[in-house]
C-alpha cells in the first residue's frame, strides 16, 4: 500500500487529488495539511511514502517543507513530489535542490497523476527527458555551487556511467540495456553512487550531475 500525505492550502485541490487516490486499491491518503508546517508534523506522525506538497503556501512554503523533510533522518523514506501551477520555474529548481523527488503540474491528467505517484513510491525521479534538457540549460548558465561535486572522486567508472545515464532521464531497465548489465546491477550502481554523493534520491542525483559538470551539453 502506497501511503500519501497531501499538503496544499487549497481545499478544493486537496479534495480533488484525494478523490482520485481513494479510488485506487494500492494507494491510501493518510493525512492532509493546509501548510508546510502542518505537513511536516503530519509527515513525522504518519511516515508516508509520498508527500505531495504545493510549492507556494502560507506559514511554511513547499521548498522549506521539502528542506526540512530531507534534513530529517527519520523521514528518509518520504519522497516529496512538488505540486505547482507554473511548470518548470525557479521555485521548482530550488525544490529539486532541496531534495524533492520530482514535480507535477496541477493540471495533469488523472492517469498520469496516478502513474506519477506510483513511480515516486518506487524511488524513481519524476524527471522526463524534456525536463532533463531544461535542467541542463538551466545549470550550465550559472556558476558552480561551492562544494558541488564532493564525492565524485569516490565513484567507480561504472557508477559514473550510471549517474550520467540517470541524468539523461533513463530508467533502470534502459540503463541496464545500455551498460549490458542486469537491472538489479544497474540499481546497485545507482544506489552506491547516491550514497557516496549523499544524494537523497534520483532527482537530487540528477541535480548534482549537472551542477558538478559531470554531465554537460557536450556529452548529454
């Protein structure tokens, strides 16, 4: 059962998402919150698999709520998915840096929304190749962050290759095919790379790959 926490200051949005999720046999909405502060408390209480968090809310916004969840070792199993009306903008980039597993635009069709919840619950990043290209364009136009790339020297050549393929938006099965290894081995390479780079999830691994220039437009 996938346990979901809904955090949005608009009751109508929350009720709409809940109505969709409640129809699914493998998904359970465990709690709802109207701001990030309340959402963080409920995340600590219920330990959901997925926290669907609106990016702009009163009291504590989605970015700060994501940062607090990502910084809490007790919430390591909570995958944050940011909800936004605006698509890929500065707020979303900041949320991905903060530790979000991905983001969804609120006008997403129901089938895609339900699929996205299941993808996030598996620990996969909600970053399509089109989003990946926009991330590349965004990160290569800004200076490197101080300290970005710490741990890259610890990666094996195969782990580096796996990280680059993750940054291209490939799934574990696609990475396995490209590297001519099993999907389980591909997942192992990715998990080890995440541990060495202290990346919370695949989305943060993608951000680190671009910010450290492990992936650039020339090799992407």
